[in-house]
């Protein structure tokens, strides 16, 4: 029961951080969260520790837990991690991507292309997240999939990957999506799919780093 309550607390707080209900600096009162869930503070404390380990929550002595602020270094480390594991997840998932799946992915990428005409960075970022979820979501390795999902949750909570920061990256991103879908449709090797996905992720990271005046990633 404690484990399930801890998971419920984790999901609740994580979702509210990602959707902005809990903004950076927001103080997380364990007792209030526990009352909302109808449990003791023990499972809530466990959930907060998980979120702290993921970089979404910061704990300060005599202050308590607060929602972490955007950290360029954390963004860099998260993206570098995703550059390694997300391409692997996408390559492993490719065999499960049938014609219906490809049609759905292309429809979403087409919507992103249309969004370029009257650019809405928030909508574009949301669709980009959904697109990549389609690609890696059928990864048969649950451990790799869990790591990828954690990385994307961290990015969403930081809001650092939004195309608000790198609008010039949007057009190339759509083109790279299309090329990646062509590889999958033509039954390219896992190594080819993984390489293309890693290059795509690296291009996004380096565009963000350039916008922040930071050197490109070495990975």
C-alpha cells in the first residue's frame, strides 16, 4: 500500500511540475500533499526523494523541498543522456512500427510543418514531444524506456527544450523527422536508425547551447 501511495504522490507532483501548476521555487508541503492523497507523509517523502534524484525538486536544510529552477547544466546532462538512450530505444522499437503507426507519425509531423507557417512555439513543442513519444514508445526494453521517459519528463519540467528558445531549429527538426520516418518505412538497419536519431538529438542540443552562448556538446 505504501508503495502504491508513493507512486501516486510521485505521479501527482511530477505532473503538476511538468504542467506548470507547481512553478520553479514552489515549496512542496508534504503534509498538504499527504492530506490530498489520504495518506501519511512517509510515501510522499519517498516520492519527493525520487523527484530530487531526477533533478525536478531541490531540498534545502531548514527550508524543505521546492521545485527546481531551470539549470542549463542539468539540461545539458539530460540531453546528453537522451542522446545515448533515446536513439537506442527508437531503433529497438522500429520493428513494431507498422503502416498505421507510420501514418499517425507522418500526420503529426505534417501538423508540425503547418505550424511553421504561423509559428506557435508552445504548440510545436507539445507536438514534438508527442512525435518522439511515438518513436520510442514501443521500445520492448522496459528499463531503457523508463530512462527515456524520465529524461523527457525532466525536460518538460525545466521547459528548457521549448522551441520558444530555439525557434530557428523548428524547420530543420521537421525535415529530420521526415528523414527518420523514411528510414523506418524502408526497413533501415537498427544502426542506421540509431545514428539518425542521435544526430537529430545532437542538433537540437547544440542549437540550444548556441542560443545560450555555450560551446557545442562533445557527444
